[in-house]
């Protein structure tokens, strides 16, 4: 491997370590920051969490969250993509679960973006 290759690897590793350190400080130790539509997505995750804890699959009507009136949020915003994230983090407390899911989604988005850009640079 060339010197540029090693520099690139070290730079990527430094960015990942920095991101993890910042995530731990601001999300895991300071609590979840609520802004924008964060409350909406937290309620979606909590609904899935409660269904999994009860041993059932989430239904389209949300009776546990969203004011408990049975809104069809899961019908309008499909939550199937959140199921794997909730399933692998369901052993955590709700606060850590939200922060971990946020971190996983951000990291996977970063990885997919990097691979997409890299494939465009190679002419494939």
C-alpha cells in the first residue's frame, strides 16, 4: 500500500474515533437533544420497542404513543426499516436505545455515501 493509502486510512479512522467520542459525550452522557421532528421519531421507536417487549409485531395504529388515540402513523410512515435497529438495541434503556439508533443510522448513511462516492470516482 502506498503512503497516500495509509494516510487516507488513518484520516478515516481519526474521523470515526472523533465521531464516536462526540456521540458518547453529547448523546449518551448528556441526554437526547430534541429538535425538529425528533419527538415524532422517538415515539415511532418507542411504539416498536413496546410491541417487541410484549412479543408482538407493531400494528398500523399507535395506541401507546402519539397521544394514545390510535393514530395510523405506522401506516403513513412505514416503520419496517426501524425494526432491525430496535431489535438489536432492545436490551438497552430507552435513552441509550435512541442514541444508539441515531448513531447507527448516521454511521450507515456515512458509509453508504462514502461507498457511493468512491464507486463514482472509479468510473464504475
